[in-house]
């Protein structure tokens, strides 16, 4: 991989390619996410770090996929994340689900989501992510991921939501391994 | 590395680049998002469905392109924001650097 880039930091320093360890993705996602090891950029002068826009889109989709797969019921921040990923206001989501907006507001302010609504919201998100990831990744890999994701949707979740907001890095890791394979690292800026 | 010269051209340039993933965020852009309680979904929404765009130089053009402020609403449709970007050409490809995000509710 070429070390230097044509791009500059606001401080005037040149950006170089770098592997970022434990990169805090929370600011982009609006939910607590740490990327264990990701390709990115580091400023030679100030040491600031950032990642490519294509990867930001990919990781946002993967975080949504991971939320859909998690066994416990959605908590407030995860329900909100899936709604925002769908690009819907609370009212628009309520209309799509045939429920009142207040119900959506309640989920996002800490009231427990019902198992049925949990299922429907995940199904909407899963369908949306399916299309989104197909635009980013190779169809065969997406098909495999989506089979797993759909399997996770087959049961209504009875467990109450948890406050756990740290997302499991396994999905992110598997994609990064794909990207690190020779000839597949086409996501660089 | 010149950038677009008119608002119409700039908006098309910015929207196509962000849609295709040909963009990068400035260092600390994510911190600005957190401070102002936005996330990338709000940025994407504002750029995809803008309410306005205006030239915005303010020293953001590190790549010889042109600077713009894209105005829009967050995903919830409740808060107005502006995204400061540099649109520039790199190796014949149109690219965008997202420099900052501004909370217009607090600014006004």
C-alpha cells in the first residue's frame, strides 16, 4: 500500500495511510462503536486520524446488521439507530408500522419495545441493509451475511433490552479481512 | 485540483461524491458531530435533501477545490444543520472533504 496520499489535514500536514487500532467510530454512528483494526489515515504532523468515506458507509451498514443480529431486544439507542439508518422520522416509521408516533418516541426514551415491534423494526432494517450492502460489497458475500441475518430474525425476542452498547467486532473484523485480501482493498480514498 | 464554480454544479458534485463514497471527513469531524449531537445519517440526509447551498471559503480548501455550505435538516426533520465541505478534483475524480458540521439552531 502506498504510504503517502495527496490529501492534507487542516493543520497543513500530509495524510498517510495507516492501520488504526481501536478507532472510536462513535461520533460517526451516534452509538458507541470501536473499530478494533481498520485502514485509515493519519496526519504526519498532528497525529489526527480519520477513515475513508466508503468505509464509513460500510461500517454504518455493518453496525446496523450487527444490531439486527443481536439476541436481546432492542434498547432505546439501538431502536433509534435502526430508524435513522432507514432515514425515517419517528412519524414516518410510525406510519409504516401502523402505530402512533408516541410509541416510537417511548422506545427511544427508554420504554421497553414490544417483541412484535422489535421484530418488525429489525425486519425493515434487515431489508434496507440488504440493498445497501449489495451496493458496497460483492454479492456472494452479502448473500451469505444476509442469510445469517435473516435467520436471526426468525424468532420473536423475549429477552428484555439491555444497556449494553458496545458492539461486537466480529462482523467488522470479517469484512476487514476481506478487504485486506490481495486485490480487494479497493476502498482507499 | 479545481472544484465546481456554481451552486448547481457544486450540489451535483457533492451529492454524487457522497453517494458513491468518494468522500473523506476532516480530522475531528466526528468530534464535531458528537459535540453538536448529530451523526453521519444526519449529514447524509442534509446532503441528499438539501434546503440550500452557498459558497463557503473560510480556509477549508486545502486541496485547491472550492468550499461550500450545504444546508438541510437532520433525519428527524427537526434540527437545521449545515455541512461545510470542500469539493475538489483528484486524479480526474470528483471528491468531497467534509470539513465541519454546524448546528444552525444554536447559531441563530
